C-alpha cells in the first residue's frame, strides 16, 4: 500500500525515466528537420557538427541538411504531471473542501498494447457531512434517532449530524489495454486496478429539540459531541472495460462509448460493533425510573452505527463521451469534451438502507435510514475543455530502435463542469466546477 507520497513519486520517477530515454535517443549527427514557423514553438536539434543545439523559430536554416532515413518508432510514450482543484471521479467529488490534488500519468504503447500508471495525492484535509467518504460515494448525511426522557416525558427525537474528516488520500491505478479495429470502429478492451489508501475519521454532533438538554452525557446544552469514530479506510477495486470509438465521422470530433464492469471490490470499514458507544457518564440532575442503575449513574448511551458504508455491489457503469480537437494556431488547440453517464449499481445515492450495499449474509441491524443505496439510473453530465499549448519540440533522430525520434512538450490549462443528475452524495454539489493545469510530454 502506498505511503503518503509514494504514488506521486512513482509517477514523477516514471516521467524522469522517459526524459532520460529521450536524451539517449537524440543522435549526434545531421539535423533531420528544422521547423520554419511558430515564434512561440522552439525546435531543438543537434548541429550538423555535433557540437551543440540550434534553436529555430521563424527562420529557415541555411545549413545543408543531410537526409537520413529514420528508424521506425519502437514504442510510444506519454507522460503528464499536473494540479487539479478537485478530484472529480465520474461525477463524485473525492476531495471535498481540500486544497486540490496533484497527479501524474505515464503510459507506454507497443503492438497496440498500452501499459500505464496513474497516481494522485490529496492536498490538505477533505471534509464531508457524512459518515464516510468512498470511491462510490459516502453513506447518508444525517439521521433522526429516539432518546428516552426520564421520568415520564416519553421519547424525544434528536438529530444526528456527522462529519467525516479525511487527512490523507493516495490513489494508484494500474491499467493495461489492447486496441484493434473492426471496419470503421476502433475497439479497446482493458483492465484497471485501483489501490486507494485513506486516513479518515468521523465526528458526530447530536442536537436535541429546543427546551431539552443533554444528560447522556451531562452537557447541560442541546448538544453532545461524539468521536472520533472509525469509518471507511483503504479500498481496492478492479474493473474491466470495453470502448467503442470512431474517427471516420469527422477529423475534429471523436465519439466513443465505454462500459466498465467491477469484478472485485474490497475495503476496510467499521464492522466490529453494531452501535457507537459512549464512555460511562455521571448525571447529577435526576435518575431514571426503575429499574435504576446505582444512584447518579446512567447506562452508557448507544447510537446505531451506519454500517455497510461501502458500496460492495459489483455493478457496471456506462459512459458516452464526445471528444473534440480543433487546431486554433500552429501552437494552440481547443479540445472540448462532453460526458453522459449511467450507473448500474456502481455509484451510490443517499437514502434507503445502507445494508443494501453489503454482500449477502453481511446485513447488520442499525443501518436503517443512516445509509445509502447503489444507484441504477442516470448519474451525471459533464463538460470540459483542454487548451494544449505546444511550447517545445525536441527534434532529432533515433540512433537505436529503442529510442524515440523526437518529443513534444505541452502546457495544458483545463476546466470542467459537472451536473449531478441523481441525488449527489455528501461532499458533492449538484453543480460542480473545477480546473487546473498540467504539463504533457509525448514521444
């Protein structure tokens, strides 16, 4: 399992290795190509005498270029590192009220196979008005419980207001895919393994109606505070998927549809006890009616625990997406996209009984109205844009079959909006906005 920064360090190390391979791949010989446009785009290539690099912008090289046949690209690399103000995963905000997240991505493609890593690290603490925060969405956000009122005032309902604080979140995804074509349709099949490390705890505020005060424990106010209590922690998932797309309709627009199926879901959540217990309390105002405990002593209060907080249903997820690619200038692209998703028990919606999320035979009392249920139906709509700015072109040729011939560096500002069609889980707004930036290196 990852330590606090292991996932991100792995992605950055992978990027560094890519750059090392890139430098090794630049042959010390004649310039193969010198761009003749784009003042903002620099092309670096070895001089013909091998003594240094020529920086070319809006001019044409007068040096004699020696035409040399390039070796075929042995494999294709893609790496990126960046910052996002919110880690929004399929419509769910996984870093509510945190300071955003930093991430890294690295992929290598050969023979239509792609092997990749994705890592992301939460910055600051995340907060949600819920008993848990999870990949599929948290448990319910509030509940109402009954409290005995001695000696003869019956039962008083009080509110239970939870808050989960997550001080650490690291995720590492490992994926492998294979792409092939069937006529005009490109088909990609793959598998993604998710490893999530989380450190979180839940606090609770109980609120009595006006005119009542707390004796269990003896707060002499309408409020009592509970916690910290355990909540959902580390999780592991595995999903297989298939994507259908085509580039034949337009050179500017690529539609695609992807179906994900969860085949494994496991994680840590509180299961030892069915109730949240308080320490023994002392009350001096009055004692309950018989049968009474020793004078001045109340039995320990008990709150039902919202068990089965994780969505362990092996559900599916359908995502339709349209990607656009519109060159604006020689150094700037405008790449919008839209997403519409449907959940088949893969996401979570507040309300109902959280025991629905538990595997057969694992239902416990006390879940009741405090939980959530797996969602089947429309999940979310999302629209966003990326603006790749081509800032650097490293030119050259491969002197071995293992090395790439050249590389491109992009600065990519990003922005996105999501509308949650289903009832959003605590920590996620109906309307979410976020953005960030990343640096991409392709070769």
